DNA sequence: TGGTTGACCACTA
DNA sequence: CTAGTGGCCAACC
């Protein structure tokens, strides 16, 4: 009941639900969220769903990062540096990749070895 | 109204 | 090992 006015498809709804289920201090990848949503190849739409971001307070996009550990280039919270602070403030560990050019953030990527979230 | 793009990942050759 | 393509859905013009 309570249709929750879900005009979006169940896939998008699952994406929001999975992202909201990410515990504080951990991060998940687009592919992981997509797989949990029911489509391991729909990672593109996970990012699109987060861009839609109907509830930024309920959908911590900053906890969703690339498979490389880098952050989204078009972050809509205030900047990649802002996202790094948010994650660090939550206890997420960061590390410096071998190639800074690979990092959307200024030379910092999430350390999946410590902060990788597992459903 | 329809067509194209878009915060990506995994698989195949 | 590297390179290239496909897939999936919604929103925008």
C-alpha cells in the first residue's frame, strides 16, 4: 500500500533503496548497487537515478563511487572535495592511486580494502 | 511527439 | 594482455 507515488520504475526504486541501505562509513559502487537492484549491467542508470536524486537527504550519492574508487565528475553536492570530506567525516578511508589522472577527486580514491560495503 | 543522451560495468574477440 | 561493444531506463529538447 502506500504507492509512495513511485512514478519511477521498480529498478530506480530499488536503486534508491539500496543506496539508502548503505551504512554510514562505507561506500558502494554503481555496479554493486545496479546488481542489487536487479541489473548488473545497468550501472549507467544507477548514476542517472542518483542524478535524478529526488531525495538527496535520503539518497547519499556521495557513498556511491566508481569501480576504480574515484568519485563522480559531475558531483552535485558542491564538488569532489566536498564529497571526500563527507566520506572522511563518516569514517571512510581514502588512499592515493598510482595515477592521479585516474581519480575524479584531487588525487584521492576510496579504499575499498577498508570501506567496501557488502550487502 | 519522437529521438538522443546520460554519475558505468561486464563480457567477448 | 588490450580494445571495443552492449545493456538497461528515464529525462531532456
